[in-house]
């Protein structure tokens, strides 16, 4: 019996190097036929790459995605909605789509199952999707584990104007075989455009403080975007825990930051702290001291930050109401 194990980054950016690792795949004791093939495919429309060899630790594929696409199959194809008091479930035909062709496929699936309803989709300059129906329509994202709406910006029941679409979905497939059996493992990952990732800092900011930091990149990584993403999530979580909300009483998202200058240093110091915390060891406390140093700078930068935000979703700084003084813990007018 073969047990296929695939490790992937769940989130990455277009053109960013990543590693699909199958080295933990094993043959259960007592099996007769040894593994003789390990293939990994990046994207449903990609090609299998044979990575098998005599040393299992080398069963991996280093890869970059250059295209913004959506791989759709039974695991993420469902659209649940209500119109004229009736609930419907429609499925997009399996395939690999650009955002534009995906919207065409969604329109076709909805109109096929719920005539005479017709819908049109439009995408604005912030990559937000708007649905315009010919009659009453309420979409129900998250009603199913295979929901598609939530991946294209629709997070709330009834919402017909989505949040900015940040990522495409790509399927990674591992196939491990012997002469007598084959096992397949599939994982979906979110592949962000740079604009969709909307990170608060970048590697150049780290290099400005630690000029040799790039030599510490983990195997299979081409950047520290994963650290910048963790830093961003931590900042947004901190802002949420302080009770800040937008005009609709929703959590403030990364897209509310019109100018990342407000949080760039905060995010940079936090990423550096996370990096040095991650490389600490028992024989050298230099990394520990650096982690503590950047933690102090992070707190100082956070306490100095005054955030100018877009709180109503119009992609413009709200000059009269959106200046957030982190130290005071409240919004104030200027």
C-alpha cells in the first residue's frame, strides 16, 4: 500500500518560487512492489513532472505560476443562490479558467438552472465583481464546502458586490505508483497577483536592515513573501482586536490601506522579528537578541502609526473620518 503525502504552501504569489514536496510519501511495510514513479503536476492544465529517484528527500518539484487562473472541479464548483423564493444549486463545468472566462461559465450555469433569471457580471478597477440580475437574487456563499462564490470575493449572504478578487485557485496533483498500484493526492492553493496580495512590505525593506538576509531563504523559496503575509495578517488581527471597523461595521481589510507607507515600517520590523524567531538555536543567542531588538522597533513603529484608510470602499482616502491614531485607540477627525 502506498501513502502519498504532499506538502505545499497554501498561499503564494505569481512568479514566486515555491516547492511541492512529496518526500514523505511512503510504502507501507509488507507491500511487495516498491514505488517506481512519483509525479507532480502544477495546475490542472499543467503537465506531470517525474521526480522519482533513489533518494526520497529529492522527491520534490520547485515551481512558479506565471498565470492568474482558476482550476475548477467538483471540490469548488458549486454556486448556491435564491431567486423568487426558490433555492438553487448550480455547478460550473470543470476546467481551467481566467477570471473573465470563469464569469462566463458562472453566468451560463446560473441561467441554465434557473430560467427566466438572467445575470450579468462586471469587474471594476479594484477587481471587484458585481452581479446584476434580471430579478430578485440572493447568493449564499459558504453554504457548501465546495462553494465558488467565496473565492471570487463574495463573503456575505445576499452580497451582489464582491470584495476585490485577490487570488486564483490552482490544483496541485501528486501521483505515486508502483507496478501494482497508484495513489493520487490533490491540494488546492491560492495564487495571488501582486495587487491581490497587497502586502505592506517587501524583501527590499528587509535587505535595508539585514543586507545578507536573502542567503537564509529556505530551500524551495525565492522570497520572503510568506513572512510579509504573516506580518500583514498579524497587523490586521491587532487592528481588529482594538475594535476598528469600516463604515459597514466590518473588519478592516488590507484593501483599506490606500498608501502602505503608513504601515511599511511596522510590517518590516514585524517580519524581521518573525524571521529571527524562526532561526533561533540553542548554540547562538545572536538571533534571539535580534528578534528582541526588532520586536522593540515593531512596537515603537506601531505606537507611532497614524493610519489613513478607505473605510467606505471607494478606493479613496477618507480625509474627514479615516485617520486612525493607533496610540489613542480611536478614530479622530482632522
